[in-house]
């Protein structure tokens, strides 16, 4: 059995498996703030042309090298909402920022990052996984 790894090591293309052992797709994007070590969740795609679905961090049961195991059944994964990318990160310089900019920065997370897989890369990852075996 493989040892668990940190969420910051997850890479696009890793296999995603449901709690009932079904292969439910590949990682398409990872969202979180690496600087604060806050893991928000994943976007997973069930196929190379499928729209990614969002899996919140609390639904991730285990992470091992090359594989993410969920605490959700395949049926629950199929009902997840579509993934919407977080806002682009921004840095506001305190003394040069306007009052409005500082207020906006205070009420919305600004360090969220999503590393999404371009469509052609997703198709290539999918085809590669077919030839090397999915688990």
C-alpha cells in the first residue's frame, strides 16, 4: 500500500477513484493556497472532453502518489456541480491601494490558485492512461 502524500503534490492527470472503487476520472485542477497550506478542492474530469466537476477538500479521503481517493460514491460524484475557476490572484500594495481595493481584498480570498489542464493535454493524459493501466 502506498504512503499518503500532501495535497500540494497532486498533479493534473492523476487518477481519481470513488469510495466504492470506481474510476471516476482524472484531476483537472487543484485549488488552494499553498502559502497558507489551505486545500480547497479539486476539479475532476470524467473524460477528455467532459466538463470538470468540483470536489471539495472535505470529500477527499486519501491522496497517494498518482491517485486521489474520494469519500464519495460514483453516484455522488456524478451529482457534483460543475467546476468554476476561482478568481485570478492579485496583490494589493497597502499604501498605494485605494480604500475600495483594500476593502475588496479583505472580503474575498485572493490567493486561490487553480492549475488547469489544457484540452489537448487532457486528451493526451487520458490516452496515456488507457495504455498504462488506470490503477
